[in-house]
C-alpha cells in the first residue's frame, strides 16, 4: 500500500487491489451511475468554462460534460484510476488533461487562480471534507463556482439511514473510505462561500445507501 501524503490528516492510501477494483467498478458502472444522475449533471455542468478543476476525477465520468478542446485539471490521488482517466481524455473526449496526483485537501494550485471546480461522488470519500471545501474557496477567484453532485446521509430515523449505518464498514472497505453517513450540506454551508444552492433528491437504485443525494453550486 502506498501512502500519498501532503499534510497531516490529508493522506490517501493507494491500495493496489481495491484501487484496481474501484477503477474497474467505476468504468463498468459509470454509464449506469450517469444515467441516474444525468439530469442534475446536465443542469449543473451545462456551461462549464474551457478550463475546469475536478476533484477526484476517477476514470473520467465527467469528461462528457466538457466541450472538446477543454482543459481538465484532474486532482486524483488514486494511481490505479489514471490509465483509464488518460484514455478517456485523449481518445474519447478530446480533452487536454492536466493530471495532479495529489489530494483535494491540498491541490497545490495558487490562491484565486481558478474559475470553476467540479466534483461528483467525492466528498463522501475524502479524508476531510471541511479541509477540501476550504481549499476550494482558496483556489476559486471571486465569482468562481464550485459545482457538485454528491451522496449524503439519509434523514435520521429512516430505513435508508439504518442501512447506511449497518453497511458502513464493508461499504467503506470496498469503496476505499467512502461514507454514506455524511451530511455534506452542513460543511458546504459552513465553508464561507458567498452563496450556496443545494438541491436534495433521491435515486431509486438497488444501491440503497447511495440513493440520498444533493446537487448544487457554491459561489466564491
Ligand atoms: C466514488 S469515486 C468517484 C469518481 C468520479 N468522480 C465519478 O463520479 O465517477 C471517488 C473518487 O475520489 C477520489 N478520492 C478519494 N480521496 C480523495 C482525495 N482526498 N482527494 C481527491 N480525490 C480523492 C478517489 O480516488 C475516487 O476516484
């Protein structure tokens, strides 16, 4: 196992076996996940600028939302994802890929240098969501946007919430630290953005712990 470390509390453990499994899983399941969330992504990612920073790009699920010829600065610490991510950029979508093998808590990008940051299904997995959101605020220039599609904890007392709790350990083990128990609207609203628009919604997939989601935009 390789540890990719930047600051204390912001490490990403690259596990060769589970990393490869997750790369294959998201390559195979990507079209199904996209089908489930496409309406939200189409709305949020409709007018992306020509240069976008993406946190946790995985194997390139969001490439299709970039115009050909765009530049994607992909912050993806998980090396087993990189081969498919590079292939998706070059062959499938004509996107110029600037791959950063680091964590979203510490992108290394300059202050106020970025117009748009996106993520999908990433704040569930990062070690420290509040640190990631502080980093997004730091790198966004005034007027810039952070656009997100994320899965979150179900309301307390619901059967979905009980299932999220029951499955938390095997789910986190399988999906490299992913938690279905995060109320991500709270750190998003606490991060100091000028404005945060959040839409909660529910999928009806067999992956029940993943069905409670939010999509929205935070404005720097
Ligand atoms: C569930 S996958 C989602 C991938 C992709 N965004 C998608 O929608 O298919 C979570 C991704 O976040 C990445 N990740 C985990 N911790 C991270 C961190 N601290 N910083 C940046 N990316 C991280 C993982 O390597 C993985 O690619």
